[in-house]
C-alpha cells in the first residue's frame, strides 16, 4: 500500500487530517474548489471540483486513502451539492482502489431516547438526516458488494481548533471575549455531547488504515456531555475569563425568524438536538482503537482561540 493520501476539503477536519498525515511524513494533497493553501508544511494543494467524478478519479489515482472531509457550509444547499459530490467520491474510490474514509455526523439517527451508538438505526426523517443516512447506505452497499473499501466516523457538535463560526460553542467566543451575552438555540441546561474536531481527524486516519474497522460506522470518543451553559462557561474559564451570561433564543422568535432566514429555517429542523439530552455511547471506538478523547480542558483552551 502506498502512503499517498487525497483529502477533499480544507475545513477543520480536512486540515487536521492533513496535518496528522504530514507530521508522520506521508504524501498528502488537499483538494478544494479554489486550491486553498492550508499553510501546512509538506502538503500539496489542488484546485478541483470534487463532484466531477472523472477529475476526482484522476486525482485519486495511486492514493491509498481518499478522505471525504467536505462540508458544504450553506445548509440550504445540501440537497443539491451533496448528492453529486458523494457519488463522485464513491466512483473515484472504486476506480482507484483507494479506501474512502468519510467524515459523518449524528444526523442520520434523528431523534432518539438515550445515548446513540453504532447500533442505533439510521432513522432520521428530516431532510439533512435522511440525506446523510442515504450517503452512508450507498457507500456501505458498495463495500458489501466488494467494489470499494469504506468507513465512516461520526462525531457530535464540533469544538476545538478551527471550528469558528460553524460551531454552536465556538461561534459565541468572539462575543463572549468582548463581554457580551451568549444566545443559544434550544435549551441551555440539557446535557449535550461535544466532539473535538482533532479527535475526529485522529479516528478518521486510524479507521481508514485498519482493515478490521472498515465497512461500518464509528462514533468518535468524546468527553462527558456538558450543557450549552456549562460548555460556554468552561471555554471562558480555560482562558481565565468569567462565566458568560447565557440566554436562550425564544422558540417563537426562532420559528418566526426561520420564515425569513434560510439558515435558521434549516436549523429549526434539527431543534430536537438542543431541546433534549443529546448523548453518545462511544465505547466501541474506545475499545477497538484504544483511543481516548483529548482532555476537556485542552479542548476548551483551543476552542477559545479566535
């Protein structure tokens, strides 16, 4: 097996994956539409429309692993952007023989009672959850047919380095550092799982190279759940700042705003994640990979860096 890797996407997961691989001396190329330079020493960069199956297949030729770290930033575009991109990734994996390592999330499970685990059925009914479940089902079907090798790792809401405005906790950091009140969606006092984005990358790299780990999903080892209020307070405490004032956006206000703000309308479909406990059982990945989450204090310090 070669030690060449193609990472699609230069968001926080893609950057961490590239850094981990570069640090060990692997041949790494990061592909984005614009050819974004990650600034990581030793990493190559490629301008590529990854939804073009032929172009992506050519770029993947000779790679041992093709990492799907793409994340269309605009929720409203998922139904149009994801299907051709997901299909192209599977085509490229089959043509090249590279393992397709997929960065997933918890959306496919939908609302559940109790902690989610790998045995929890993909039973989402909202559009984004159904879409992500279909993407994994398509990949698993090809794996089971012997046409590709694939694996998917799933984390909860991201915290850590580089998450920025895409994270429910990290998007509050600039305002909190300026002494402003934090406004959260859903309930501020329900326990919620948060996953360090670096740990997502760690598991993705490990799973992609473990033949016994392929053909299934894995939940990323994460720290014990914290409420939104606790997580925001912990992040500020990590940099010596006082606990912020935390308020909840009233449900009727959020619903009304969704009529005019497309992003809020999309988030309203996922309100169940914040109105009730949102927990994971990550014991399978801990046992299989011998992996523990990055200590919470360290995660909070890195989350607080704007």
